[in-house]
C-alpha cells in the first residue's frame, strides 16, 4: 500500500473525507523534520486544505531560528499557509515548576487549540509514525503496563487543552507508515528536511536505546518484528473496546455516587485487582501501590496512600475514599475567616450559609432544633465571628453537657472519616468555639428568657 493511500485510509477511518467541492481544513504541526514535512506535503498532494503550524521554543538559539526559516521557505514554495509562534519555554517551565519537555507540550497544544478555534479547522495532524508507535509500545511494556499501554498511540485522540472549544481532535495519519517509507517518499520527491539536534520527548534516551539496540536485536530473532508488533497493537486495540466495556460494568457496581469504592463490591468483581488498577492508575498510583491497596483493602480504617498526581486514598469502614490533595489542603487550612454580620456567605467551597439577626420576644420565639441551624444570643457573642477548620486540641462545651470535650472525640464518636474530619469547620466567638458546624452547638451562647436579639446561622 502506497504512503499516500495509507494516509487517506487513516483519515477516512477517523471520519475525515474530502470531495471536489468540500475539503476540511487540517492543521499540521510542522517542525521541519522528515516526518512532519512528509505529512504536510502528502496531505497537500492529496488535495486537503492544510495550514501549517510551527513552534519556535527558543531553546537552541540560531538553530531554532534556522528551523523556522526552513519551514517558512517550504510553505512559501508550495503556497501553504503557515503560522509561527515563539514561546518563552524556559521561563514558563520555571514559573509553573515543570520540565522543559512538559512546558513545551503544554505551550504548543494550548496554541494549537487557539489556532483551531481561530481558523475553524477540523483537526490537528501530527506526524507520529509506525516506528514511534512501536517504541511507545515497548517502552510501556518495559515499564509495566496494562492493555491500554500495549495498544500504543491511537490514529485519533482528543486532547484537553483548556480551550473554550475543547477537546482538540488530534489525528496521526502516518501511524501505519514506517520511518523508512517516509524518507524514501521524500527522496522520491527530491525534498529535503532538517534534523533536530535536540528532542523534546522526555523519554528520548530510552527511546534511543530501544531504536538502536533493542529493536535490531529483536530483528535478529524475527526480521519482520516491527510489522508483527504493529499488528499486535492493532489486535489489542480491538480487544481494548471489549475490555473497557467489562471494566465499566464492574465500576458501576463498585463506585458510589460520592466517588468512594465499596470493598465488598470489589471483592465480588470478576477481577478486583484489574478493576482497582483501572480506577487508580489514571490518578497516578503506581502498580506497587495498587497491589498493596488491593491486598490490604479489608484492613483497619485509617491507612492512607498518596499518589504522584496529588490524590489521597483512605481506607475507612469498608470503603476506599478518594480525594484530590489540593481539595484537602484548601479544606484543612487552619486560618480563620471572619463572617459578615448578616447575609449569604460561602466561606469554603461547597459550604453556603445564611446569617440573620433579629429582635425577638423570648416568650414566643421558637428555637430551631435541626442540626443545620444554630441560634445564638447576640449579646453573648464576640463579633465578628470567625470560621475555620478544626485544630489539634480544640475543646468546647456541648450544649446540655457539663464540662468540655475534645472536638476530635466528638467527630470520632460520629464515625467521621479522616477526610471529613479535615474538612470539619467550627465557628468561633473570640477564642471559644460556638458551633461545630452541622454537628453540635456550644453552651454559653444559648437563647434564654433574657435574650432580646438573636443571630441565626443556617447551612444551605
């Protein structure tokens, strides 16, 4: 099958077709290397409307400028529209505390999405080819992976870039074309290309070992090993759909509406370890962590596991609770926030309250008794009230009880999880806790026969 036919067939499978009077606009990421030059010119020859995008990451000085100049000459020669953008990649990486590779990826895909929206393009085409896909498959296999990692890259994928018109459709029309076929086609066209002295792939060193050492060794055992691996990835991609359907069915039984996992339902799953892996691995948990969680999920409550993606998983009373670390840190801040004297307020995300002050007749006033409302004698309060999370050692005197008790003991008696305890808020009058929010009000602020003005706080 010719290179052009492979590209056209791949695009058709991705839902991209053209007619004499209608051709979708395709963006092409153009670096100037053999792969992207081949993709751009092949799409142009096939009659697709193309618009090239070149990123100058300003990482290699005059060499980066030379790449840009080459892309400008190429597009001018073939009368292909070109957009070029310069990025301050190093400063972006430092500012966002990410690697140069990650910074370059985030910057380019954000810009690609902006260009898609601005130009009204249907998709972005990138020049990953069959040998890139084989390297990805082997890299994942060496590191350890499930079925998803063994299917390699997809001919069509969607990338969330934060764009208003997200996600960005990304096509890989060369995925069934070898590197040798690409360079042969370019040579037949008498078309030059440039060789990038750097590689923005974070796995470049390992990929080089696979390309230069591992694959040649494998070809000694099977001269057609590249074709074999590519065919295997294709078959696994077909099996992946069946696998995903089976896992989705198990997840419906295992996951509660709040995102927690039922240990008893997990135990009944056909393959509990696999289901747990598919839930936790995308959240950054390693294979070793998943195995430990699976093997000890029936242990005592309180065990906590943290992932490299900022998730925390807590074993708690027959459940596995999950929480994004940033949510926990926001909720567990010990700094108090002052409350207004009245009106609607949202002191923490997801916590809304209505504060009202009113004059009353103590003989006829009915004190609300539901847990979501607290009513105080206004004259007994020190204003403004403050709201904060529970601190170690916090004590209060529950209304109707003699003496004080630790707030932590109250929360333990209520069988709250560690996550719920971290999120628990208290309202303070000066240095005294007046209300453990939604749980218990404190003594010393109650409405009595001498009360003439009250403050009522209601959780909405």
